[in-house]
C-alpha cells in the first residue's frame, strides 16, 4: 500500500477537504483526487463520502484509520531515521498544545531547533488537553503540551499550575483572599469550551458542583473580557491569564486547585528522531522537572 496516499487521505479527513489536503501536502486538487481514486481501487471499496460541504470517511474507511495512522507514523520514523544515518535531517513534527502561551515561553528553543534542523517542518495544533490526548492516541500527533490526563503514554512533567477564579473588579467578591468553589453553583458562570472536558469541568465534576452557566465561549481571552464587562465570573489556569491586563481580579480558589502541565508522548522509546531531538531542546528549560 502506498503510504503517501494514506498520508494524504488522513489529511483530507482531518481538514474535511481535498483542496485543503492538496495545499497542505503540496499537490494539486486534481492530483489528490486521482490519488484517492487509486487508493480506493487498491483497497476495493470507497473510502470517502464526497459532498458540497467536503469529504468525510466512509464507515469502512473508519475501520482502517487506526492501521493507516500507524502505517504513516512508522513510515515517517523510518524516513527520518534513514535520513539521520546519512546526515540529512528532514521530516515533520506534529505538536499539540493546550497552552499557546507555553510555546512563547519555549520560543528560544523552537528558534534554535529551526536553525539547527531547517529541513524539519513543525505543525502545531491547538485544542483542549482532552482533545489532544485523543489525537495522541490516534497517532495524529507526535506529542502534546497539556495538563495531565489519564492515558497510555509517557509523561514529562513541567510545572504545577494553579486554577484561578476570574472576578470582575467591582464584584462583591473582588476583595476576597480566596473564592469557595461552591460559589460557581450560584454566581453567573462564563463557561469556556462548553460541552467539552476541560480542567474546569473536571474540577466541578470532582467537587459535585453544577455551575450556573449563563454564557459560553470557545476562547479564554473572550471569557476574560466578558468577566471584565461584568457579565459573570469564570475560571482559568494562571499560565493562560498571567499576561492579560484588565479590570479582572484573579483570585485563588478555596481549597486551592492545581493541575500538572507537561508533555504527553505515546512512547519515548518509539518517538521519531525529529521528536527526540526537539524534546532535547525543550529539556533546556529550567522548569522542566524530568530528564529525557
């Protein structure tokens, strides 16, 4: 089976579009269409359902996706390993992050890596920690920077990060030294990533609290500005809000709540050469508490 066709198929499914997959992979749209037709002929049944809205995998294709992802993953590992043997460093590194701000903190390491290995392409995906964990398990990512989740992967801890209450500056609770978690069952709550598992939702579930959700948003900074406008209270990691300025009080919870942030890797032993090299650069960070 042609693993390049499999790689392009996975890209088409992830983007929902043949044209987007073509642009990402460096092919023409007609070229991608021919590749998919050839792959379907080789497989013996349709792999994509096409419509004006884009493409989605057929039921039969979904059964093949785990094997295809593993095939593409190990082909990339083989290619990178073979290239390193002859001194040619190429490949693609797929990184997920739930904390875009952390990429800023390791920007020097990313820049150094890019200068030393210009042939390695870095693709960055932003999503919630739980979403990224699923993507990691599906072999869609090489590793991800997340708050710790349950799963079958290796874990490299970075730091403990505190969850903070976000309170309008003129709110009666704004001068409090701490905010009881039970307050969220009464006060109007601005939920971030509604309907998804997040650090906030996991905390509420563990405490048996049903927040009084009045507003929702899929962006942390938008929630911050809504709090500033007096629409309600919210909650976020200190790592996310520490560089934001506005009339919002960031107050510890009672009891204090922290999450462990680090890197999740399916297997350090099976990580691609590019991934191992990149993690060695991140290891230079003083707040990385584990040796790779």
